[in-house]
C-alpha cells in the first residue's frame, strides 16, 4: 500500500473550536444555540397574549352570565346588550364603507391605473393606515359632529370607523390582485377575454381568500378602536334606535369604566366583561378567516390541477 493510499484510510481529525477560524467558531456556536433561541422567541411572543387573556378572563368570567348579554346597562348595573348592539351597527357601517371604497380602489390601482398613479395610491394608503386613530377621531369630530351639526351620532362613528378600516382593505385587495400570476392574465386575454372579464372571473376569484382576510382583519382592528368612536358617536346607555343618535359600544365601556375607583365595582366589572367579549369576537374572526382561506385555497387548487 502506498503512502497516498494510507493517507486516504486515516480518519479526519475531530473538528474542535480550537482548530477552526474565528468566523467558523462563531458559526458553530450559532448553530448550537439557535435550536434553543427560536422556541424561546416563540414563547416570548405568545406569553403576553395568553397572560392578557387569562388576566381578563379571571376578572370577567366569574360574573359573566346570559344576563350580561341580554340586559342593558342601567345606572351602575345591568349588562352589555346596548353596547353589543351599538358595536354591531358601528362595525357594519364601517365594514360597508371600507369594503366598497377599499376594494374599488384596489381594483383600480391593480388593473387600470397608470404606474405613477398606482404608486401614489399605494403610498397614500400606507400613510392613511399609519395615521393614529385618535387623529381620525378629532377629524371626524370637527367634520361630522361640529361642521355638519349632526352632533354625536352612530352614523358619524361608523363613517370614521370606515375611514380607519379602508386602507387595510385597499392594500390587501391591491396586493392580492397584483399577486395573481401574469400567465393567467396573458392566457385570458389571448383567448379573447376583456380586461373586465379577466378581473371578475379569473383574478378576483383567485384573490378572494386574501381579500376576505383583509376585510376580517380590518373588522378586528375596528372592533378594538375606541378613540375615533368616542369623539364621534358619543355615548348612550340606552339601546340604539336610529343612526342619528349616540350609541354605546364595547370599547367605550373599557375606555370609560376602567379608570373608575374600586367603589364602582359593577361598572369596573362591565369593563372587564366587555374586554373579554371583544377577545372572543376577535378570536372568532381569526378562526373564520383561517377556515375561509383554507376552503378557497383547496377550491382553487382543484380548479388549476
């Protein structure tokens, strides 16, 4: 056996930290600790969420009954019925406005607008999404409450909520439509389809799961806002009977009742019950989004297989 063959048969020296360069040593340390750091980061992200849910549930669940959902707040007692009803009306108005305007704007910038206009529209959408909610509340107060002489009304609160939600629906719709593979458009136009037919029959069905996700996401954000509605819808403990009247809402209960002294225990309990109910609603919306997305994804996969 030659010396070269003997060299091939020898075992390679063990790789140790002392036998490698500084850069390789850092990589080895990183590879060893990363399996521990990633789960730790995951726990750090989830811990505040579960801690908050547990804390709110601990305060709300012991006194949460069916009467909490069916009774109206009267003085320092009662339930959340009027607040639930007002929240549903406000979110319905806001969703209708945001869906109509946001989707129409998304269709335009994704399919019809010249490139400079589309770029400006996306920038404006991002800026509007970054405007603090309380600024929108002041804007709605001066425009809808004072300038129009409406006063505090449910309609004003719904309009401001719709303005708050619109950029999220718009950006999601635009992103979903621009993410459709270009081959789909080329094939449709090559077969004689008009741009409108391609948009409504091909692009929009493909983008629909993402659009629905954006709508439900905007609804979840709207449900959690208080400042825009406090400055426009006002507050009324009686159930809503018309859009031109003030109304109560769940986030308003948290806003108004949380800072009360411990002697006002019933209203403080209502604040925690409203927070707990909001958490359940937002969790439900997220579950619905996931189920709808999975269903439409399977459906579209079946169409293109």
